[in-house]
C-alpha cells in the first residue's frame, strides 16, 4: 500500500512538498492554549528577500504564529518548513527576536554577553568564547550604535537600547530568516529609524524578515509583504493587495475608525 493511500485511510492530511524557494513554508498551523485556539489552520509562504509585516488586533495570534512556526509552543496541527527542509533541520538559518516584555532584564548579563549568546550554535555549548566571537558580537553591536554600551548590564539600558541589543544578537547569527516579535514597539524615533534601516539592509542582502507590527500607518512605508491574522489567516501577499479596506475590516472587526482606514490606505 502506498504512503499516500495509507495516509488517506488514516485520515491524515496530505501536504504538498515543501517549497524550496520559500524561507518559511507553513501549512495548516494550529496553536491552542487550554483548548482555546490562538492560531487556526493558517497557511503561509514567505517570499525570499522580503520584509513581511504580521498584522492583526490584540489576541489575533501574531506572536503565537511565530512561536508555533519555530516550535517554541506546542502545535496541534501543521507542517512547517524552512528553505525546503523541516524546520528542525533549518534552525541554523533562523534568528528570533522575542518581545521585550518576555525578557528578564534583571539577569546579570551585559549587552556583549547577550549578543554573544546568539553565537552559541557556532561556539558550541560548554566551549570557550574566543576573541573572534567577541569581535563578531561587538561588530553587531556597532551596526546598531550600541558598541559603547557593550559592558552595560542589560537592565540599565533604555527600552530602545535593549531592543537594539536583541537585534544585534540576531544580526550576529548571520541568519537567512529573521522572525521578530514587535521590534518597533515602544522604541524612540531614532531607534525606529535604525531598526528600519537594518531591515532594509537585510532585505537588500537577500535575507527575509517577518515582523509583528502594530502601527498600520507605516506598513506601506516599511514593508513590501503583509500577513493579516485574526486567529485565521485573513490575507497575505504584497502589501498593496493584502492590506485593503475589506481585509482590514475583516481582521480588525470594525475596530478601525474611518480616519484610521484612510491613513492606512492613502
């Protein structure tokens, strides 16, 4: 009996082969907490070399989508691949920037320590950190204007500086796919410009970034792709096609006033 027929008999869903051209290929992803779905049967394919905004109201499942794709939370269903391989075989090519609120800022680590942690896959656990590892971490900090704060304990940094440190950690990994959970939330204008410049540099270098984003007024300026979620996938694709009055109303459930819609769509 062929595997396909056996799968049909057992009631398993058959998925198409993983897309080798897509940095992230998600099919049927479902994440639930205490039987309440946070993400339900979401399909999505990232476009290589793109900047994708993940949009939706609070509780729409944006963070859960990223965590589920990375295997950081249990999934009920779904097949996730990256660069044509199962996600667990592609982790070296992926960097993750968590929400700032999820980090223990009292942890006794300096900015340089935090960035160096992003190199542990290449350093190896329980192996000494070499000089060139520290130099790579310092270079990443310098790219985000944080070299002068390398020895500062992370809890002593401002919110924007903390965000820059975690972006430097991701940058030091030299990944091909970056998953970022609200990197622009609560940062000052200078930090926002720095982060957007970094994102554009990554895209121009052929890297791909998926970014949970809340400021709808800057979506068209900062991103070329969008994924709209409200537990289910509402729309995805180029910003001009995915972010429309209809998809915004369906995603946000009428919570956007007419002036907000005009600002987004203008």
